């Protein structure tokens, strides 16, 4: 099967009717042309940035999905056949152009081989050793330059990015405050080492809740959600604080009418705050990536970092998974298991 987009959704919340599950003929190795691979999809990553791809916007940093065409994105697959000298049957590969199909043919470029004997489940290459984890590293380490003794506040703290941000900050000796949308998530955030955590949906006044958790103020805010939470974080920032502006998921489905207008931006000047917006893909070519891999794989080997995946089974359930991200129904990094490895 293949998951296709029915129509672009410029604003507002997408629905299941915007996607179509289609039966497709299964490609075979006989159809391979020169330098191509036949890939059986194992896992597909479901990520908030895909909301931008649904929009049809032509001026985005990522290519938009096209109505009538198959979705694509980060994933892991196994090579069933290859006419490329670089790949052989059985190789496990990862990349960001995997089609939302159970099996597909692709040109043998733009994929990375996963070491066969790593002993690490392939899905981890979409999480702890993948894009969301590197995103946490770029925000906490490369941009905010987190230092021992500082206080960091992290929103969507139990998610794909947030859970790593907590652990990287703790490893550097920061005081970590996490916010998440359910009591279970809050308990998980604490189990990762956060010094304080709260449920932002039930805490009442957000500014007061942050102040209670961080009575000495916030030096770094790792923003995953934007909107009202960003406003409350701004009100709690210390002088010379940094905001690692990673994402604003609370606004991705907003319309002109429902978009939240941030009121506390005025504090940026007197508090001399830096707002550090970033896109992780800009950092793969920098030394930061090798440093990230060294640090996180060592932590993994030594059992010093945990990672929670939220696995949904079946490609046909992928679109619902994507919609669920915007309602906080995922608990951990969301992946779709398409086939067993
Ligand atoms: P998560 O695994 O954290 O899933 C999204 C979570 O966001 C939900 O589980 C929910 O958690 C929270 N959420 C959803 N809707 C709202 C809302 N209206 N208000 C507040 N919280 C909400 O996703 P990721 O870790 O993959 O992504 C986190 C952020 O990082 C996103 O904004 C994403 O766009 C961004 N990102 C940016 C990158 C970059 O290069 N700049 C790269 C990767 C991600 P809860 O139940 O706690 O509310």
C-alpha cells in the first residue's frame, strides 16, 4: 500500500480525509534500472515538521507534499535487491526520502547504511541516534551553550526532542524543569532526571507554574511549543537568557483567527535575551554532528541515556499518527512500524 495526500491544507487542522490509502502493485527486482535499490520499508518517522509539508507552501525549508502523490520522509528500510555497487541485499539503510509505501524502488543516493552489528534496533536511528536527538543537541549544546549551574526549561519535555534535551542538560549539570501534557508524561520527565516537572494543562496560571518550578528564573528556554507557553517562559527569563527556538507546535494548525499573539516579546530588550531559531538540517555538515554521535552513542553504551519510542503498527495507521502529534496523543518518539526487520 501507499499513503497519498488528497489535498494540501494551508491552515487549520488536517483530518484523515486529507490522506488516502491506496493499494499499489508491488515493485520487483526485475524493474530495477542501473544504480537503483529495491527497499522494503521497516519504520517511518512521524514528525511535527511534516505539518509544513502538508501546507503546499513553496517558500518552506522543506519540500511540500503534492496532492495526489505519495508522502515521504525519514525512515529505515532493508534492501531487497540492488543494482548499485554501494548496496547489497540485506543492508539496512536510513534516509529522509523514504516513501510511505511498503516497498519501493529508489535511486541509490542520499541513504546511509546502518552498521549491521551495532546491536541497536533500527528504529533508534529515527530517535536517539537520529534527527530529533540531534535537534536536542543543537539546541542545548551548539546554540544555547548550556553551562553547569544554569536553569533550563523544556516544553513538550516527554517528546522525541524534549526527552533528549533533558538528559543532555542534566549531563552538563544544569537544573532542568520540564513541562508536559499529562501526569504520566510528567512522571516520565522526572524519571529522566528533571529536577522539577509539571503538567501545563492542569497547573493553572502558566507564568506562576514556571516561577514555582524555577524560583531563581530561567537561563535557557528550549521552546518546542510556542504560543502561550512561550509567553509565560518569556516572563520568567533571567537577563542574558537564551531561547533555543526549536519549534512552535501549538501554532502549526492555527488560522489567522486562532493564532496566538505573544505579548511578552517586549522583554527581549531590557533582559538582553537571545532568540536562537534553528533548523537541524543546517548542522549535519558541521563538527557538531560528529560530536553529537560520539557523546550520545557513548551514553547509550554506558546505559546513561534512555529513550522512549511510541510505536504504531501498520502503514495505514500513519496518517492518524501524524494527526495525533498535534493532540499530544504520542508518548515518546512516534514511529510507524511498517514491517519486521
Ligand atoms: P513530540 O514527540 O514532542 O510530539 C509533539 C508533542 O507536542 C505532543 O506530544 C504534545 O506533548 C506537544 N503538543 C502538541 N500540541 C500542543 C499544543 N497545542 N500546545 C503545547 N504542546 C503541544 O515532537 P518532537 O519532539 O518531534 O518535536 C517537538 C518540537 O520540535 C516541534 O515543535 C517540532 O516542530 C520541533 N522540531 C524542530 C526541529 C528543528 O530543526 N528546528 C527538528 C525537530 C523537531 P504534550 O502532551 O506534552 O503537550
